[in-house]
C-alpha cells in the first residue's frame, strides 16, 4: 500500500467511526423524542453516518485542503467549515430529494420536511466544525501531540533551546 493512501485511510477511519457513533446516538435520541417515528434500521443509520463523514474526508484529502493549510489557523477552520457545510447540504438534500422521488413523494412534501432536515444538518455541521477545529489544532501542535495531551501521555516538555543545542533529542 502506498504511504499516501495509508495516511489517508489512517486519517479517515476515526472520522467515519465518530460520525457513525453520532448517527446511531442521534437516531436513538430521535426515537426517544418522537416514538411514533420508530427507530431506523441500524444499517441505514450507519450509512447516514458514513455519508456525513465523506465530505469531511474528501475535503481533508483534497488539493483544496493543501491550499487551506497555508492560510492562518482561523481562516483555515472557517473556510473548511463553510466548504464542508456546502458539500453536506448538497449531498443530504440531493439524496433526500432522490429517495423522496423514488418513494413517490412530491416536491411540496420535500419542502415541508426541510425544517426537520435542517435541524439534523445543523447538528452534523456543528460536529464537523468541532472535528475540523481539532484536526487543525492537531496539525498546528504536531501530529499526535493533541491526542497524547488529552489522554495524559504528554509528560515531558522540552524547550526549543535545548533541542537546538543538542542537549536533548526531540
């Protein structure tokens, strides 16, 4: 396997797992709040989680992401979030419209259902924004530093002067 592909897969798997867990949790909350709707099939909910993760994965591995990395931290997070929102909106509304037409629903029924879809999209957008922020912060600190810090394994802080002088390997 090529190193670039391995890196993309290594970066994509946690995002997919996170969004699938969020989708399954969201479905349980939706079922609790509106029992008349009933639960979705777990496979359908898993598919929704993967669909939510795909725009973010494609965005992170594209040439556009390389351009965003050259920007300041705040501008990069903002532009990636807006791009993710646009892609997510196009995918979810397009798929919803397509499945609605296949089920024999009209465009008016699709428009009536938009407020429910927008609430779910807003939740996905906020989660995507958090993930984009954390991934950008991880890149800013260095690969894996944020995770090691969060789980409590970042014990040894080495000053830059010591590293440059060669007294400490770092």
